[in-house]
């Protein structure tokens, strides 16, 4: 799980959301309304919006994916992978109560699987 959570308010202009994603080097933004998760915008939605002639006047609310597929902190790796496969989402917010506590991405999943493989092969675990 990645604890770095990048959010955008629903009324943010798409062009500004794209700039934020580039500046933060992230592939998705969690969209909030009054501090409540309302949707998600990924590079896919940004690219699709860019193809529209009204791109300059669109807000993230107009292109966001809803409802957002989420998991709880108790979800294990298998459950997370299954949910990603079922929904086609590459990024899944982790919610505890009403709080966004992190995001699991395909990169996180690959990192865990690679570490598990190395450990199974007897490689020593590197300290951060």
C-alpha cells in the first residue's frame, strides 16, 4: 500500500488535475467532495477528456469514475488481486471507516510478489 494519497476536489479543472498528476508523478487522483471520496480520475480519463473539444472547461467530476472500488486494511493480497482483476482497476483506495488511509496499485502488488519470490528462493531480505 502506498500511504501517499493525492486528492483533488470535484470542481477542479481537468487541466489542473493533469498538472497535479504530472507534478506528483502519480497515475490517479482520488476525487473528494467535502472530504468524502466521490470518485477517481486516472490517466485514462485524462487522456479521454483531452480528446474532447470542451477539454479546457471540464471538471474532474465530469470525467471521474464512480462508484470507486475500495478495500479495507484487512484485505489480503489475494483479495486485492482478485478485485483488480474483476474490476479492471489498477489503483484501489484503502478505506478505514470514512478515512482514506492509502492506495494499492499494481506496482505495489508486483513489488510484494517479487519480494515473496525472492524470499522463497532464499534471497536475504534487504533493509530499507
